[in-house]
DNA sequence: TGTACATCAGTGAACGCGCGTTCACTGATGTAC
DNA sequence: TGTACATCAGTGAACGCGCGTTCACTGATGTAC
């Protein structure tokens, strides 16, 4: 119950929530420290400046997202040995995960940063770029394994299909937020699953 | 050559460029008026406050986007009478349009607003919500026409498929920006076209 | 076991800058009679 | 055709607040000898 979190972690938790709902620029250090119950100087003990907060925030976020993806697709692989079917199961699990979030997915930090480029230093933008590439390669590996067994029914570039997974998630989050319907994200992932099935299944 | 634009329109042009690249909060009125070559008071002659700028910006943006979509799908319909084929042509035209933008699509204002909700008043957020609904209904109408002729090969909700078009565009923009590869957006639209074709074509 | 020093996790007060907003005023153009 | 007034499209100076950042200092805990 009374799990002791370090103030540093508290700062990151509070900052993440605020940044995802308002953007990075609109999240002031004053607000963060008020919620974390420390003084502003306490903040600067943990982070040299606001950009360092951004870097730490993004790094932590990417690690947890990666862990979630690892978990989902590993579980899917245990449920079915076939690469196509386990991938389809993985997408279903991912959709369920997104559906179960009480107030919808809070939003993606990668998109937040992409949409306010000029606010961040080169370092942060480069980490963000790498994150997309890592996802691209993760899914590309899985798709190549599938395509080796099930020749695609349309002439598509597998790298582009790999990007589609990130793209669908990012797009689904934007729509969910804009329209105020959390379920939209899960629906879009299910639809992506429909495409993968049509693309690789025998007619 | 020397087309006279009103200062008001200049303000909107400059603001749009800046907001799309840096976000709304990070775009100061000082920067805008410096570029527009007026004083700050001149800005407040045209807009009561910054929120009114946001509303005007969004309304103008949505009108031009709507006009583009009208144009693309009307042209497509002239090229082919069949609803499925003209829709596929429309998506191709859309992809080409996105590809031809010199530095990639500048980013979608709807997403910018979705990602910094708390900065805008209820009015602006509601206009944003309506924009997504309008797109949803536009595409749903086209898809129903298609489905009446070509029964879908997978059990999908057409409203969700309609959302997928917006979602793919929003997601493609996020990816393009994050990874710094403008072509990604066009690729994603082409992939969406692949899905539509597989979904409605006879096996 | 006691003392000296180092590190950790902050505090408190102050800084200067940039921001959105206000307000009284102004020169140029348009309209009524 | 001339005068009076109204509207348009701004100007210039000032405002106060909130922001990120700095800096000297501090009490509690850890470590060496």
C-alpha cells in the first residue's frame, strides 16, 4: 500500500500525466512541484533543466512501451506457434489492452514531441526518431517471418506495413482524443488486424 | 504577383505555419506580429484574444481541408463511375497530393489541438470534435455505397472503416514528422488503399 | 565508540525576461447632408 | 463642393503575472579512521 516512490519518480509520474494532457510547454515546473510537494529548487536538484526532464520522461516512456509490446507478442507466441496467427492474437491482445484503459490511452509522448519539435533539443528529437525506427524493425521482423510462409495477396512493401502498426496506434490516439471516444483506438487496432488477415490469408 | 492579402489573412498564414511546427502555446503573438510587420496592438485589433485566433485558424483550416477532399473525390468520381473504383482512385490522388508537398504535410491542426486540449476553450474543442465527425460521415456515405455493390470480405463496421481514413492520415503525419521522412504519409495512404481493395474485391 | 568529513535531498529568496492584455490615441478613408 | 462625423486599421507605451533558472545555504544520513 505505502510503496515508497522516490521524489524523482513522482516528478516523472506527474510530469507525464500533465504533458500528455496539455503538452510539454503548457506544463509548468511550478505545477509539477506543487503536486509532488517539493519546492522548485527541489526539482532542479533532480533535473538540470526542463529539457533533461523531457529526455528522462521520453526514455522511461519508451522503455515501458517496449516492455508492453514484448509482453503482448511473447504471450501471443506462446498461444500459437504459427507466426501469422500469433501476430493476429498479439494485435487482439493489444486492442484489449487499449480498451481496458479506464479513460482511454492517455496519448503518446512520441506524438506530443513530434508536434512540438522546436521546443526540444536535438538529443530528445533523435531519441524520438529512434523509437519509431525500433518499432519499425520489431514489426518488420515479424512480418518477414509471416510473408515467408504466407505470400502477401497484394504487392506491398513490408517495411511500410510495419510502419502501419505505429501509424494506426498514433492515428487512433489522435482520433480518440479529438472525438472524445476512447473506444476508437481499440477499434482501429482491430481493423488493422483485419487487414493483416486479408493480406496474408489464402483467398 | 503583388496579390494584396489583408493583414488579418497574413496573421492567420503566419500563425498556421508556426502553430503546426511548434504548437499553439509555443507560438507567441510577438513572433507573429514581427513576421506580419505590425505591432502587437494591431494583432488585438483583429482578434479579441489568443483563443479567438485559435478558433479562426481552425475554422479556416477545416474549410480548406474539406475543399481539398471534395475536389479529390469529385475528380475521382468523374474518372470512374463505380463507387469502389472511384474511391480507390481518390485515395491514390490523395496520396499523390501528400507526396507532392515539398516538405511533407505540415501537420494537422486537429491533432495539434487534440494534443493540447487544456489550452483551448470548449468552443474550439467542440469545433475540433465536429471536424472528425464530419469526415466520418463523409467517408461512411461513400463506403455504404461501395458495400451495397461489393459485400465486404470481412465482418467490419463501416463506421470504423470510415474513421480509419482519418486515423491513417493523422497517424501518417505523426510518423512522418517523428521520423523525418515525408514520404511515410503517402505510403500509409497507399496501404490504406490496399486494404480497401482487399476488403471489397471479389476473391 | 567517537570524531571529521562527504554526500544526498532538498530549502528559500531572488532574478530577469517574455508573455498576453489594456488603453488612450491617430491618420486615412468613407458617408450624409 | 464643402463640412461634419463615423469607421477602419492600426500605433505606442505600459501593466503585471508566471515562467525557467540561479545560488548560497541546511539538516539528515553515510563512511573512514
